[in-house]
C-alpha cells in the first residue's frame, strides 16, 4: 500500500502546483489587459513587443526595468501616450517582461 500511496501523493502535489508552474508569458499576456494596446509584431496604441525587445536588446537590467514599467506604468518612453499601471504582481511583471524581451 505504501508503495502506491507515496507516488500518488507526489503526483497529486505536482498536479496541484501545475497552474503555478505553467504560468508562461503568453498565457499571462492573454489573461491581462496588455493586448488592448500591444501586439507582438505590430504597433497598436503602444509599441510592438518586437520593437521593445529590439530597443532593450543586450541592456543589463532590461527585464527589471520593463517589469517596473509593466507594473507601475510609464510615460514618455514610447511617445506621449502614457502606459497605465497594470494589475500584476511583481512576479507576473517579471514573467511578462522576460517574455516580451524574448521576441527578438
């Protein structure tokens, strides 16, 4: 019985954590209001993610800077239209920033 019970508990724990571990940038992007102003390869209200990735390519601290802009908003970085703060956690902002920067 123990030989089956322990693996079953481990599997149950892994499945319970799956949503947290599966939180990737694209899924997060789709679940937040980002798509109202941004797309991957075309400028909408804000810049395309490919433009953002190109601007910050190779810059130290780019993910942290961008995560701050995502969470707290920004103004004047890409023109006169401000980016409002977004309803994300610090961790979600970091995931989104890294995902955006991956679009080189």
